[in-house]
């Protein structure tokens, strides 16, 4: 109830209905004077916030401590004392993903371990390294305290890299080489040296030499396409379209296949020399699709519940939907606790805290697995055996559903790059 003055007129300002008390029986608006001071606005703001907070924390208490209780209360019509499920889902999911994208280590998701390295060096880098090493060598000789053997070896390696690059690529200071390319350059120089050794079979040298990069092939590994060979046959989308036009209508690719191959050609051309760039963009788009995946999976999960409990006529699809919303909210909050604990652990860097956080994480994961079973027992009111069988069926169907959704979103993410 507001602290503003009640209007003397007994007509609702919102809908015009006649009033018989402080509140309109038609629309529910309070019959108050429309003029408000700044203090009233501030007071109204804080009252709404504290009212929301009070409901939120009391709702969370029941949500986590009594799985299935809130869904059952909602079905029985006891709703005023708790936060609305839809509002709760919006709030918890928004807060969860805000923290998730801010603190969670998303770099470990979809990491491509075998992608080519991005760190590259060139002649100018090796010349700078050589100069630093020579200064260290002079200092070591003057002070006679440091063993200079390792420094001499590193200087020799730098000189070999410079000589190899200049022999194969000419006098260049701009070209950069990956670790794999440097290794191949050095191997090629050693093979050339072997040619001058008496008694070395020429065919062995020739065979080995053919496997090493030449003037134009040291970057060959980066030019390998990573899509369907059909996409690698064409240099551009226009070339593919032209080839399709020359075919008889019955021999042409279907509309969907054409769209896929066109996209493959575009991606191959854009990321031909930077596969890591493609997969990094794919990972970013996929990770930021998580909220959409969860939001879309929610009605499908409710449908799974509806099918599994098809014989329980008192539960409508919306009842299963409310149950699914409460389940998702609980999962958001529990995982949010783990993320925040992990972040605190990273900042604090206390060794004894690692053990505590690990124990809490294990307990939360274990509770997440048990939570659905306990919620089903409470909400649907069936025995342990029936609930366990349906629990296993629901989890299996949910895994299949989520796998399909993940595949679809990976495809959409790849196409949208």
C-alpha cells in the first residue's frame, strides 16, 4: 500500500469504473492522487526493490531446499507469497550469463588442440635475439661467472635460422615463420648439407628433399582446406554458380546443398591461411548461443515431461512448463555459486581454499543430479521405483534433445560467420 493520499473521487483514473474502496475491482489500480513528489518516487522505488528482494530470497530458499515444492504450490494456486516463475527465470538466467561471460573460463570450451600455432618469427626477430645473445656472451666472458656454452649454442641456432630463411626465401626481413615452418627450413638446410657428404645415397637425399618445403610451399600446411572437397574445387562462389549453370537442371545440386557449398567456399577463401581464426570465431558464436539454446530447450523439456507423464491428466503442459522453469532456475543458481567460488579461489590463491572449493563443487554437482529426482517425487507424487525409471528416461531424452539442439546451433554458428 502506498503512503500517498487517497482521492476523494470514487472513479478509477485508469479504467473509469466506480470504486467501492481504495482499489479498483476492475483493474486493481489504487485510487491515489496522481501528483507525486521526488521523495515519493524514491520511496516507491526502494519499496519495490525490497519487496522483490524479499520475495526472491524466500523463493530461492524453497527452490533449493525443497525441490518440486514451488511448482506444487503454483499448481495449487498459492502464488502471491513467491516470485513469479517467469520473472524468476528472466532474472536468474540474465544474472547467470552476465557472471558466466564475465568470470567463467570460456577459453577451454571448444578448444582445438591441433590447430596450427599463431606465434611466428622472422629474420628480424632472430637478428634481435642474436644481438642480445652476443651481448650476454661478452658479459659472460668478462665476468667469467656464467657458462657460455648454452649461449653459443643459441647463437648458432639463430644464425642457422637466418641462413636457412635467406637461402630459401632470399633477403627478406618481413616474412614470418611458424615453429613447424622453422623446423622444416632447418631440416632442408641439413639435407642440402648431406648432399656434400661422400657415400650418401643420392636417392635417399632426393626422396627426403622432396618432402620438405621449397620456395613456394613452406606455408603449404596453412593452405589445406578444412571443408568438403567440393568447396575446395572452386576458387569463388561465382565459379561454383557458373559450373552449376552449365549442368542440366536434374544434375544440379539442390537449394540447401548449394547454400552450404557457397558458404564453405566463402569460409575457405576467408580463413584459408588462418584456420585458428575460423574456429575461434565459431567458438565465440557458439558460446554466446548458450542462452538461446537453454531458452529453446525449456519448452522441449516440458514436452518430454508431458510425454513421460501422459497418463497423469491433472498435469497440463503449462504445469510441466512451470516445473521445468523452476528446475532451470535451480541449475542456474547452483552453477552460479560454483562460478563465483572459482573466481574467488583464483583471486585469493589460498592453497587450503582449493580443497574446500573442490568439495563444495563436488557436493553441488551431486545435488544437481539428485535434484531432478527429488523434484519429480515431490511434484508428481509417485513412488520411488516409478520415479527412478522415469528419471532415467527423461535424462536420456534430454541428452538426445540437447545434442540435436547443440548440433543445430553449431551449424548455424558456422553459417553465420
